[in-house]
C-alpha cells in the first residue's frame, strides 16, 4: 500500500521507458515522489510518465543518451528546472552482451557500447547530479547492479566487467560521499523477467523469476533511508535477508564486507 512517504522529494531514473526502470519510476511516483524519466525512446518514456501521473505524481520525460555527457547535462538541467533538486538518482539504464561468446569472438563495437552504457552512463549522471547533493549535504544514489559483478563469466565479458567496475566505482566514492552526507548503494534485483533477460540464451529455460515488485519495494525503502547504514555496499535484493543486513550494518562495515576486495592467499599476504 502506498503511503506517500516520499512526498516532496525528486527522483531521476535512467532507462525509465521500460523494464525495471519503468516499474521503479511508477513505484516511486506512487509514494509521492516527483520523477524525472530519462531514456532514449520518447514514446516509452511518455507512456511511463502517464502511469506516474495517474498515481498523482509530477514528472518530466527527457530523451537522452546516458553515454553522452552533453545529453546528460541537459537532461539533469531540465529535470531540476521542472521538478527541483534531485534527492534520489537511480542509475538503471543498461545493456548486455548481444551474444554468449568468448571475448575473442565478440563484436568489438557492441562490447564497448555495453561498457559505455553500464559504466560511463552512471558516471555521467553522477558527475551532473552529485554536486547539488554534496552542496545540500543530502541525497541518495541507487546503482542497479548484478551478481555478474561478483563472479567471472566468460560469455558475458562486457556486462560482467562493467558491473564489477560500477561496484568498484561506488566503493571508491563511498568515503568522500559519506563526508558530504550522500549515500550510494549497489542493488542487484536478481534474475527478473525483462526484455533484456529474455534475449539472453542463459535464461532460455527459466520459468521462475525474481520479483520486480519486490525490487520496487527495496528501492522505495532505499529512498526512505532504510539502507543508509549499508552505504557503499552491495545488496542482492533477490537473495539477501535485508532485515539481517540492516541489523548487522555496523559489523558489515567493520569487516569491510560486501565490497570488491582481493582475497588473501595467506595471513601475511603483502597485498592485503
């Protein structure tokens, strides 16, 4: 049940025209957030905007390519002009390798396009949105990540590399953001049924999927601040006991857990 608990706040969601991004936008709108919808296709963004407005939300749809800094700057400017300062940035836009092949058989241009969308895209948004958050000493960032960030995958080298790099980027930002009152989280929805996963051969026989509504609820809770204690960490919405993570946040930070780290091969490994 919607509570309007986020009324008066503004979210910017990339890849908001379809899939998870569309559902996140609608879910945040239902909780009272004004929503800036960014994506490459005007028609799908407009459709998402109509659904958000039905929930009583204010919104604006802006066509932009997240890999282009100028396009992102203009999108952020328009969102802030029409809705106000951004309280929540959701970096959702993403691509996956077009074929399950080893790296030497990949299409070089498409491989790099995945990296640019999944890593440069979030960077471009962060570069434009974070100055305002830091100046206000308030704001939250949710990066849509994946279990691919944590394990090698020889058939999806671009996607896995980009998601690992995104998680490392969040870790690299965490300390400086914490000093300025801004929270960043990387959240994996798990395997959910979208156009992207439908095109991945590895999921061809999948019949049981993760819950997109649950991912929406997790993102709403992140916007409310429930996971602020897990700042800079990786959360797997599809598998984690989120209550346990919240309760053990201090211990997780003390152990430097839920980040990408080199595992020692012995107690006095010089790289630790």
